[in-house]
C-alpha cells in the first residue's frame, strides 16, 4: 500500500529485506485464527461503525468497508506483536543498561521516556517498518556482548549474539556494517581495567591494548548467523532466480534507485548530511534536540577508561550510519517522519546522553539543558507522531509547520486505540498520559 514493491516473473514481492515479513508471520497466523471467533467479528463490525474512526476518513473515499477494517485490524495486530512490543522491551533493556551509568532511577526513567516519546522511535514503533525492529535486535546483541566482555554472562551467550545479528541484517540490510563492528567487539579480548599502581611503574610499561581476535568467540558469533544468510539466499533464489540477487534490482516504481551508483549508494552529499541532521525537512536534531547532548556525552564516555571500547564502538555505529545514509540515493526516506534510516543508532545516542548526565547532571546548567531540551523534544515529536493520517509527502519542506501542527490543532489525530472506545480527536490521546503516569507510579511503588 506504499508503492514499495518489486516485480519479477509475474509476481509481486516486498522490495525490502524480508526479515520483518518473516517475523510477522506467526502474529498474522494468530490473527487469522482469532478473526474467525464470533466475538472478534462483532468487535470488528462495531469498529467499522465508530464515529471517531469515521471522522479520520478521506472525503470521497469508500468509507469503513468491513474488509478494509479487517485488513487494518490485521496490520495493527501484526505490528503490535512484531514491532511495538519489541520496541517497548528495548526501553526496558535500555533502562537496565543505563543502570550501570546513572545511579539515579529517576534520571534513567526520564531518559528512557525521552527515547520512547521524544524521538522518531515513537512513530516508527507503530508502523510495520523494519527499522525499529532492527534497532531492538542490534541493541539486544550489544547488551549481551557487553555483559560477556564484563564477565557477567558466560561466553556461550555469544551464540545468542550471533543469532540476533543474523536476524538484524535479515530485517534491515544497512545494519550489516554495524553487525560486523559488533562481531569484532565481541571477539576481542577486553583490555584490563586501569587501577592505581601499588608501586612505581616500570620505565617501559606494557600497553593496555586488546589482544588479537580470539577464534572461539568469533566462531560463536559467526556460526549462528549463517542460517539467516542461508535463509536469505534461499528466499532470493525462490523469488528472484538467484541467491545473490536483490529485490532492488526489480523495483516497480523507483528504477532510478537501483540505477544509481552501487545498489543505490554513491559519494556522500552535503545536502543529505544536513538534511538528516539539522534541517526542518528530515533533521534528527530538529525533532529531538535533546540528542544534541550526545555530542559532549561521547566525549565524556570516551574519557572513562573502562567504557572506552564501548564508546569507540557506539561512535563507529553512529558515524558509519550517518555516512551510509549520506551516500544513499533516497536519503529522504520518501513519505517519512524524520530520518527513518537513523533509527538503528538512536539507542547509542541516548546512552551518550546518559554519560552527559553522569558528568554534568550535578550542575544547574546541565539539569536545565537536559530538562529544557527533553521538554522541547516531547512537544516536537509528540505532534509529529500523532497528527494526520499519513506520513508527510516528500515535497513538504517543513513538515512540522506545514503539515503536523495545522492538523494537530484542527484535531486531525492519527487512528489509535482511544478512538476504538469512542474518544474523538485530541481526546483520543488521553489514554497515553494515563498509562505513562499510572505505570510510573506503579514502578515507584514496586521499587
């Protein structure tokens, strides 16, 4: 329904990496079984008569036909279990990881909430795209590999790291460089922690550098990733005639992408770099200004010896991804909210903000900078994530002022579960602060 598809041999396929589709199959099978139940059929019929939903329809369209409601419900169900729920679990995993950086549970909670509701992770956690799922898988692999290196998990956990990395690339092909970097990180012996010397240091101290690659950990990461590579080869052979071909070769509507450079990649462009960073068009820091604190945060991260390897790895993740998207023909991302291709590295920017807080949250200016920028990010991203029924067109130069804000003030709110219980327009967003506030109070009581 977006025009992004490939045509080969008289058949139509997704032109994206197939991993997200594979992940969605169990949820879709469950939905098909549940949809046959009389109670579910009655719920779908009731939803098709909802006045709150009818207010979101395009004038002159075909209305809430039952088959369209069923399709939308299936897509919602599959998206919830394949994308939304894993994304929420990433918030919990990020909170656990930040516990080793920030002693304050309140700061960790606010920083995770800033990631979930103050960045484009919010809107992309509610659509059936692979970017956010790949971010979940990559960070889970990073977290496990970090624990193995710290000695809090046994080395056999690297088998899970390899499987997660294999699935990450199957879900999102541009994650391959990050997966390769994480494989090297997992296979390198960690440098010993720096401690205060008990006696005068020798004249020529041995350098505290990582040892060479260790074959056993490297194999533990690579071997479980191979089945996913074989699955991709089988899929390509079955769909496109060769295990080494790509769906991008057979794009139905955008042949200029496959004809540009190498598989759509060419030399880096300044327009693209500006566009995905600070521009009102697709700028990451325009919609989420609190992420600017990641810049001094990376410096503070790298200054800490025991965290330096992770700082270098995260910095490499971010730098490579920014460079990669700056070289991509379609860096705009079509109809999009912000730079969707940067979703993969957002968790590491958030961790860098955690190191900013670790170093400067005790100072008044640090707290004010963080609080003010987070509040602004909530407002910018919240309006973008909830206004209108479509992602803005590629032709709109400033989507926030020209598209989202006019629709938001007019009460044109994207379809959501609040509307399923009859709440219209802006009132349909009421369950969100209720759930967030109630969940926060429960968490404080449990703690």
